[in-house]
């Protein structure tokens, strides 16, 4: 991770490694009965609301494509005189080829210098304009997010500098040396942090001979082979206009938004008309290794289970999205009820369904006392097997539908929340509707979810990664009668909201 500067809460430039998308968080519905004379609660659970009370803002999505092939989506908002611009390129680590780290090095070098400005000058310029630039990379894409004031005197120079960064980076030999050292530092830092390696290990077990098996930021050997010429070629190939997506939310007119998109798109490299688009690499999931353990002197054991899932465009995605929320993607899930509420084994346990361009990954994550790690693992797998066998109940599906419907307004309360949803629409080429997934969920039945579960997930397909100390194992404690074993208890009369 590169955190070059952080001044006045504005300009943060650097490499932030994105490990995945977080699942939709929904709210708990557990409450204790209050005494008869206790005042009525002033807070209310989302579960008590009728579906039509959570009304999302009326947000109209405008979309177009520039003549150079850049797809653009825009939502006009007026809450603040600001805008959020997201520029994404199909230039993630899947494009590394035989140089692991090439994509990360290229992205990180873009801010090292442009004509007339080195890195400190770039940071100073954004800082003086009250603008913020952040950069992230994952398996599929390299992303650049600019937040700026809408006023032309602030907006114009910020956009001009961003266009230079994306289209005219100097990519010098000296910058490459600095970037390589910073990426090596990132590799070393992550190698000693227990929470950073499990998902990478799962992907390595699933697809050992693919770019999935390597960190987004490369390897030591790969970084040694990265040259300035390779970086320059990567920039020309994958930072071209036809590989870019622009997503824009904020206080701009449609004319201003179109002009902005043209300014960015026209600054990018353009390949000749007969140059074919480069398809996203696909991976055969052929790994036979099923489990790994990393020995560390920890009182808690980190457990991660993973298996292949579907891409966002797959027809069964909505069913698996709902299934994940029911099983482990929400605080009131089956996983949390069993591991935390019933047995008191964990503070938190969750599952999530992460998607990329051509595939997905279903994971279950928890931390548990080292002496109970095997019992917790066995219980988790048994819960999932039961879920596959029986499917969700009518009540669980109704509850998830209500929660998803009532989250619509909450997830469009700020420009950044709207941008996050709009980026997903752009990235996965979805219909231009912020409520598209919620509407898909409303049409699901328990039977549809059950069938999708068994089409794509299986009890014997897990890959398991554990990090912790090897200690004598204890059996799963028998849940005592009486109050829940939750680590958080509510006072009478307070309703979860």
C-alpha cells in the first residue's frame, strides 16, 4: 500500500489493494420484552416497516459512449456542490502475464510524474484545489476516484491534472525503482499479517496456475522482471479509451458531465481501428489441494472457507445473493445465530459472494478460540450442508425481501453510496436501474433459491485456510439453556434498529 501524502484530509495518492466486495449489511431484529410500565421505544427495526416505506431517491441514470469507445454513466445530484468521478480500466492483475506486479506497478507509476509536475507537485495541486484522488487495483480492474468541488475554478484544473495522470504519465526509470521498492514493502508487510493471506490462499488452491493464485501487487520475482518498456506498453494497451469506464455522480449539468467525460476519454491512448479488444482471461478451477494451515502464535484461529461462485451477470446471481444474506451475509443470518447467539463461539462470522468479470468466489470467514477451531469448522460446514439440503424457509425469504427493499433509500443517501452502486452497474453492464438487484430479489421463491444453491455450490467443494496455533482441540460446548450466548445483550425495551 502506498500512502504518499495525506494533507488536510484531502489528497491521498497511492496503491490501495482491494480484496473484495463487502456484502449488504442488514439490521438485526432481536428484542427483549419490556416491562409494562417501560416507555415506548422511539427507535424501530427495519423489519417492522412496510416495504413501501423505504422509498429511494428519484435518481435518473444517463448513459452514453464516447467516440473513442469509453462507456459513461451519470447521475445528477444537488445535495452538495461537489462531484465524484470514477474512472476504471480493464487493467487489473489478470493482465500481468509473465510479469506478476506489472499492472500494480503501472497504476502506481501514473502519479509519479506528468509533464511539468512531479509527485509532490501533483499532491500539492490537488490539495490546493480541495480535491481527493484515490487509486485501487484488483484482479480485473484499476480504478481512479476523484472527488472535487463542482465550481469551474476548482473543477477544471483538477480534471486537467487527472487527464494528464491517466494519459500523459512520464513513467520514468527512477519512478519505477521507487514503485518497485514500495510494492516489495507491501509484500513483506502483508506476509506477516494473519488477516491478509487467507483469501489469497483460497484462490491459489482453486486455480493454482492462474493469475488468481498471485497477489494483486505481484511477487518478488515478478517485480524483478518488470521494465520501463513493459510499463509503457502496458499503459498503451490497457489504459486506452476503449478499456475505460467513466462513472460520475454529483452537482453537474448533463452538458458539463458530457464535456468532462470527453476530456478524460480524449486524453487516453487510442489504438488503431484494427486492433482487437483484449478479452479478460478466464481460469480453469483445477486445484486439488483442499486445505492449508499457517502456524502463528495466536490465541484466536482465523478460518476461511471458499469455493467457486458465479459472475455478476449470471442469471442465478440474485438467487445466490439472497442465499448468502440468509446463510451468513447479515447479522441475523443462520451462521451468526448458530456460532454466536447459540454457542457463543465468535464475535463475528460472515459469508460473502465476491464477483469478478468471469467468475465469483463464495467465502465464509470467522475467528474462534484456537482450541475450538476444528469444532467451529465442523459446525460451519454442517450448517452449510443443511442449507443445501433444505434450502431457505418461507420466513427467511420474506425477511430478506423486506430487508433488501428497505435498504434502497439507505444506500442512496450520499454521493459515494450512489457512486458505489453506479460503478457496479457500469462494471458489470447491468440495466440502468439502481433497484435492479432488489427487484430481482423480490421475484425469488424459496424453491428458486434452493435450486440455484445446488446448481453452483456444494458441501464437498470447500477449500479451507486456517491461521493460528496448533493446540489440543476441545469439543463443541453444549449450549446452555436460558439467555442467548450473544456477546452483546440488549436492555429491556430497546429494539435493534
